[in-house]
C-alpha cells in the first residue's frame, strides 16, 4: 500500500497541569516560556520542520491565549514597525499560521489523552497524523518529529518516539513489548500504560511524539478506561498491533519534561546555553551556583 504523506498534527493542550499549580491556575501550561518562547511555539515549529501543514489544538478551559499566540497582532506589529524593531517584527510575523490551517477542538472534560485525540476525529479523517505533546520539549537535530516522519516514510504504519528509562521509573510511562530490536527501530508486539515495575515488558518508553494511523480513532471511540481511570491513548494504539506495522524509534537528542518543575528548569538552562546570544551570560552566572 502507498504511504500517505504526513501533513496533519494534533496537539493536545487540554490537560489541567496540576503538577505546575499555582502557575497553571489561570495560565495554560503550554504558554509557560522556555527562555523567550512558549512551549506551544516550540512544538508548532517542530511540526512545521517535519513538513506538517495543518494543526489541530485540543483545548479546554483557560487555553484561549494559546490560539491568540498564533494570531496576527496588528496593533503590536504596527507599533514595532514604527519603532524600527524589525528583527522581532519578522519573528512575530513568522509565527502566524496560514489562514485556515489551524483549528481548535474543545475537550470539555479532561478524560485522558486517548479521549483528547478522539476529539480530533473530524480533523484526522482518513489521514495519518502526528501527535506532539508540547510539555515534552525536544532538543534534537534533526528535530524529533522530522526523525519520526522519516522513519514513517521508511516503515509506513505507526511510529512512536521512544527512550530507555531506569527500570524503577517505567511505571510513569507507556511501555513497549518488543518483537524485534533492530537498534534505531524497534518493532512492537504490545504496549502497556503505566505498568507496575515488576510487570513491565521492557524499559523502552513512549515519549510525547507519535505518527499514528487514523484507525486508532475507532478503538478510542469505545471509551474504555485504562490506567488512572482515563481513556488511554496507549490502549488504543495497542489494538492496532497485528493489523498494521508498529515501530518505536530511538530518536537522537534530548527530551525535557516541562510538565515537571525540575525538567522545566533544566530546559531553561539547556536552551539558554544553546543560544549564542545568551550562553556566555548564563555560563557566567551558573558559576555562582556550582
Ligand atoms: P499530562 O499527563 O501531562 O497531564 O498530559 P496534564 O493535565 O497536562 O498535567 P498534570 O499531570 O496534571 O500536571 C499529557 C498531555 O496530554 C494532554 C495534556 O495537555 C498534555 O499535553 N491531555 C491530557 C489532554 O489534552 N487531555 C486530557 O484529558 C489529558
């Protein structure tokens, strides 16, 4: 079967962000900035770099600022132009999305990631689609989603980005049951969400980057509750195995869990050190905390 091009991405942003309260009481977690741009912007830029052209944000209460961020801000742009602030003006302009290329869908009740993805069913239609969880911030070259898109063009079917974690932490993630480990690519015979440490089939875990086939929606629509009483994406994906190719990709690069306070702080340092305009000053002040 021909491999359909990957042009669509779903970005779920409807979670409550309880680990980051009180910061996330009135502010969407995805609008928290790392250095000078919000998490959602890194995710959209990463998707664009992988050739994605259409975006669906799964939003919930208090998330309108996310949509505003990608809108045209005429008054701000005019003021910047009048003041000759051309560089930042260009950057703001590069943010805007092609008219009609971004839609939002409301997940009224956060019933889990699987339910959030199911909410995008009309957007997905019959096409393959990417998922990016913006709170997993990736520092990768090439960008993580571009690595996944390339793997998808090789294998077809479903491909998820994976990483190894210490055994005692597997109970926080979706975990792979490995059919064949080929190094960069791993073929998958099963998936389990948040297994007890002693029952986990491996220590290869799924991170917040996926390429999935639209058939996953049919499985999610059964609304079966899994770990934590939520509709789990992992359970829906597991049902695809056997009828479609399913691979894990050991991506190259680093992930920062920005839904977690320590991960978020580490991301600030890592991304600032990666910026030529900031690195010298950051290196200097870090000496004071060694
Ligand atoms: P998390 O597990 O990080 O949950 O969701 P959360 O609510 O955002 O944060 P905590 O754990 O309470 O601090 C992973 C991703 O799935 C989305 C989140 O927005 C995040 O991108 N999500 C989760 C939804 O969109 N809907 C849900 O019902 C659950």
